[in-house]
C-alpha cells in the first residue's frame, strides 16, 4: 500500500525581485530563508509549465551541496507532488553537478530540471543560494520562459504543497513512493560517467595518467565535482588520491570562493607556479566552469576553447560526428576561436553572455564546441558548460600529442604556443569591479552608451606608449537575433572596435547578488612572431587606458583598481 498524498493549498503573497538573471534566481541565503520565498518561486515555475505538462512528468533535481540545499530539496519534492509531477530523480545526498544534471535530463527524457546552486558564488549561511530551471533539452530555460516565471512571481497567491512528502534519507539510493508520485535517489556520477565514456578514449587518458613522472592535480574547491573527481579521476583513470585537492563537498565551500580563476584558486596556482605538476585543473561550485593550468602556465579560457576546437580530431566524439558542425563563443570572449572556425571553414556564431544562447544552435545541429571567457567550455554532448569534460578534453589532447612515451612530454604550454604560432594570438584580459553601488554602475554604463550613441568616437585615434596607433572603427550596443527562434536580445554589452580588430567591451554582470559588477574586456590580436610571448597586461596597456579614459570609470566609482583581473 502506498501513501496517499495529502495536498494543501497555502496562501501566499508575491515577493519583490524574483527576476531570474543570467543563470536563474540568485540571492543571499537569508532571502531564500524568508517564509515562502523559495516556495513562491518553485510554484511559479510550475504555474508556467502548466498542469497538462506536469501530469505524470519526470523532473531531475539536484544541487552543488551548498547551505540550504537539503531544506530546499524537501520543499521542491512537496510542491512537485502537489502539482502533478510523477517522478523526481535526485542525486545522492542531493548532489548533481550542473553538467551531470543536463546529462540525466537528456538520458531520461525528463521534462526538465531544477538545479540548486549559485554556481561560483560563495555559500554558507551568509553566502548565496540559487535556483534555476532547465528545459527538456537539458539546457537553461530561454529568456521567454524565465520572463514568464518572473510574471508569475508577481501575481502568485497560492502554493500547492503535499503535507506528507519527505524523503528521510537522501544518502541511500532507491525509491520512495506515494500514490502517483515517487522520488528516486540516483548515483550522482554514474550516468554522467556513462556519457563521458562515449566522448573520450579513456584508455588513452589512463595511459597518460600512468606515464612515469606525469603529475596531474585537480582542485574541486570543496564543490560538487569532488564526488565526480573521486569516481572519474581516481577510481576510473588511476589518478593518485593526494592529487585531488578539496574534493569533499562542503556547505560553505570550506569558507572559500568556489570560482576557478587565478584569484580564487591560490593553492593550486601557487603549486603550478612552483612547477610542481604538469597539469593543474579546477572547477567551480556546481561543476560547469573550469580552469586549466600547465606548468607555470595559465591557459586563458578564450584560448582554451580555441585549442580544443583546433584539436577536435584528438577526441573520439567529434571524430564520430564527422568533424565540427560549427563553433561559437559569447561576444566578450576573445576572437581566438573565430580564427579556428575560419581555417576549418565551419560556421561561426557570436552570442550574448549566457550558456542558454548556445542551446538552439546545438539542437539544430549547427554547433559542436563553444566557450566563454568566464571559464566556461562545452560541446553538444549536453546543454550546459562542463568543467570535467573540458579537463578531460585537455588530458585527451595531451595524450594525443604524447603518443610516443619515450620522448620528452609535449606540455600544455607548448601546445598553446604552437597554436599561437599557427593562428596568431589574441591577447585578452577582463577587469572586474565588484559590488559597485548600483546607481554608479548604471552611470558608468550610461556615460559610455551616450557617447556610443552619438557615434562621435568613430575615427578617433589613440597612440600607445609602444607607438602603436589605435583607430576606432565602430561602436555599438550588442544585439543578438537568434537564428533559430528569431528572438532578439538587446543591450548585451557596449562594444568599441578598432581598425586592427582590437576590441574593448563594457558590460554589467548578470550573475552578481549584491550591487553591480562592471566588467571591462580587452581583446587584441597579434601576429608578429616577435610579439607572441609578451606579458598580457603590458601588451594591452594602451587599450586599458583608452577604456578607463572613455568610461570615466575611476572618477565615477572612486575605484582605482579592479577587484579581479583575469
Ligand atoms: C554564468 C553563466 C555564463 C556567464 C557567466 C558570467 O557562469 O552560465 O554563461 O558567462 O555566468 O556572467 P556575467 O553576467 O556575470 O558576466
Ligand atoms: Zn557554475
């Protein structure tokens, strides 16, 4: 005899500001803990989906294990049950990385997924929490959908919730049932690992890992990928246990900031700079971002996607697909990938920031590999960016270039250097000014937008300390028309383009939870052999000065230095 669901209708009132950003709704934990705050948002998702779609449907639910995950899961189960969902698949201990969740949605043909994460933002009682809805292709809901959720949050008045739905032990695999509703706890890694085996030649990677003297280190930053690393890197590929750092997921990421970049992964960066290992990688809280380091060498994410794309034939998945269907990057990402697309003669797309924009291109077979400057790299094997996948790509590429184990190791650095020799190099950097007063952030953007609108900048020339002249060729406010559904996304970043192809971009981040984060991006192409190996900041100094001068950023915000430089 199964349990009958006891369903209650709970009266509620809208909360202000439940508008999903670049990647779902992200707020401080204290916001989510306010009364029915989370309930409202979850019910709003279900209101948009509607009872016909929900009836008997399967949803995948999981998160990165941050504080409030466990409470949130039980609330979601209870609301889902009362809204007609038939089955919920949840990761063991509530854990599912964002890419694994995408893989499970696709493998199980689920209606969609709810993912509980604030990605790379700090967690814990005083940190951030987040919730995001993914649709049936396994990718983030498109803007039209998230706008509808927002509309629902503004008029919500009732929550349907089962009174007797609770899964006692999320650490045990298996199914708990009620009449017409069940929750199945699944292994967090298994289905993802199955998929990875169809993408890579694991035997070849295993041989690389076993190579005498070769050392690979991985830092999970106390996020969800610790679980994936233990299974995939250690158990399946033979990486030594002590080469896996911070691989126990923690509710507050051990007090850290789980963002794999040069600032927030200091432990790994220090060891790599000391030349201790051949490869050092890290992933963020929910496992969709990645950072790849060689011995004393940082692989810029924009270069990373370009090198992976240029080496597609090292990876069985792309060989089986008969090569590349197309390549894409977000607008502020460096143009290194464009050069690979041109040479490979495959279609190329420039989309706004946000992984959701790649989905339509993948669903219509126009896109194989894509990436963003924000440490996101992925392919059409799923519909999210994928940290572990990107790391496996690099290991596979390394293995491919090191088939002859008697020769000295062809390093990550030499693979990237050879890439630059072949294609030229895009010097690239991003400056972040975090937690700027929202009004001041808007003022900086307005100042640039106004100047851009007059077009008076076009033709203006600047001469750098190196004597190089930069002439502004065009200025605009980036707008994207989706070639598949024809939806238009406006105001996606202010662009200044120079005659030599260099670019300066100004954008406000869509993922912060307090104040405004102003991002400045610099991209400069260099082909001269004698200048391929300059210091990045030095090489970009003229562009950086131009950006600061035109935006008046320092004067308006009072900030002399960015918080983070990538
Ligand atoms: C998330 C999104 C990415 C985006 C990044 C930075 O990771 O999934 O698509 O590039 O945030 O976004 P932001 O709006 O903060 O620059
Ligand atoms: Zn993330």
